[in-house]
C-alpha cells in the first residue's frame, strides 16, 4: 500500500482497519455529466434493458467496466482492462493527487445517508472483523475475480455497516460534509450524491481510531468480498491485494433499508409451479395491481412463510406451509431463525424438494426490482417468486452466530452509486 497504509510488520487491531488510497475519478470536462457515467452496482443492473440504457447514456459510462460485453468471459475482462487503460490515457479518468479517505453522501426518497469510502484491510469470517450473512455462488466469484485480476482495480465499493458510538470518525464525517465537496451530482433516480476527500493527518488518525474497535456486517457485496479474499490469497503479502474498496455506514446514525431479492424461475411456468405444490402450501389468487398484491404478501408474511408467484398475468399467494413438509426438507442443525427464513423455505423446500429447480444461472435469475421480475417472467413464460424482506436484526443476529443465509436473501440500500470513485491497485 501507499505510505499512509500499514508497514510490513504492522499487526492489525481486533477491529476495522481502513487506509487512504488515491481515488480514480472521472474528469468532469471529459464526460457529458457525472450522472451519465454512473451506474447501480453490477448485480442490480437489470439486463438487457438497463444495461443498454446505461451504455447509451454516455460512451464512458462505468457499466462498460463493471459489465463489459463480449462473446467470451476472457474477452469481456480484457475489454474492460483495455477500456480502463484508454480512459486513463485519454484523461477521462484521473487519480487524485494524494491518498485520501472519502466521505460519501446520498440523499433522496426521504433518506439521508453518509459514510466513508476507503481501502479496508481484509479478514476472514473466522477473524470476526467483517461478518458475512449470505452464501455466495462460485461462478459469480470466479467472474468478479477474473475482472478484478485483469483490470487490477476495485471498480465499485462494497456496502458495509457498523454500529458506531459517536466517536471521532463520526465527528470527522459530519464536519467534512459541511465543506465544499469534490463532486456533486443527481442521478436519474432522483438521488443526490456528494463526495469529499479527507487528507488531513489528524482527521485520518481520528477515523482510524474510531473504527479500530468495531466489526462490520456485509450489507451488499458478498461476492465481491469473497473475490477480494480469493485475490489476496493469490499474492504474496504484504500487497495492495490485502485491501478492498468499501463504503462503511454507521447504521446507528444512518439506518439502511432492507429489501428482498426476488427469484425468476426461467424454465418453470406458473401453472406447473402451482400444480406441483399439492397440499404443501395454502394457495390463493390475489387481486392486482402489483402494489396491492405485494400488500397481501406483507400481511401473510407477518404470520409466517409466504411467497407471491407471478408470470401468468395473475398473482398467487403461497402461505401456511405444511409443518411436516418443512420438517422433512429443512435441516435441523441450524438455529430456528435460519430454519424459518423465507429464503430457507424457498430453497430447501420449494426449489429443491417440490419444484426440483437447480440453483444455476440458466434456471434461476436474481432480480432486485419487483416490476422487472414480473415483466421478465411474463416475457419468458417463467415464474417470478416475489419475496418479503428480512429484518436487519435477524440478519445481524445470524451473522454474529457465524450462520450464513441462503444467497441473495437480502438487499440493503440505498446502495452507493458506482463510478464516483475507483481504486487502482497499481497506484497503491
């Protein structure tokens, strides 16, 4: 790392260790607008429509790096690396003059969120510093690893949360947010984004001390965190690969929203899904529109496991699963909070036992946007399984027990906009 990072013989404290880095940022004069070059995180972009929209927004939109398009995976990753090098050579992207931590703020839809972006020292779940709460899909980790390895860059920050105590880190963040930002933009979703740099040694020391006694929960970015750990293992230590780009949010000050991630069963028509249920669940047809049907799901989920199926022009509410069916299909060696998760029941009971749908990219797509899930199910003749979100306290409680939830169980937000600051490992 740079000279502001740890020396080779430093020993990390028990808590979070975040260091400054020279951020790569768009040069405003070289792009149409900062808003036009940003993107949601790679796994939130609805493909293909959303991808095409972002690509056409500006020729330098960050989606050309995080989701490069080509026939083969290797070609895609090389294309991203070539594009990144060209943008640097052309002055579209440029490194900041000195290492910094970055205060990031986004606001909109009744939310104000502030946090700090930096290079966080990596740790395994066993070390108890950064806690995952979801399983990951190996093919996604492999793809992200190949992209990071080829570009030698962290292209977008993970979203991590911690519970602060009003320490020096919070004071620095709030004071910095009262100064003139490095950049400010409003994206088409109506959210405003601002970014500041922290370079003062005293402020950096205050942030470091304020984080040193805390652990963090991965809110969004489990696959990229697993990717960071894989790439760290590939390099002799110490190296820049010992760190990964993250946004840390103190949820004691700025609570996040927790939303569900829906499933699209690409090859299972709704009629077949309903026919296979037998007496395992109560099934009721509920009236639309979508918002009304989701209200019905929320009411049912308050009483127990519930799912909403869509894709045939109607909505079908599944609830009150047969206890004997659950007992036969859900493993008994996990905490009750895990056994009763909707995602656990969906994967262990419905997907594995009732519908016999393997969890592969060909069979299941994971979609954050509810309307997009329904629209794609209707276009493909498949089934959208709409989910109700999990409470944050359940997520954090399981993570502290070292128990991971089924992959793509939660969606914390709002998520940071991708493209406001990047990290090149070549500069660290």
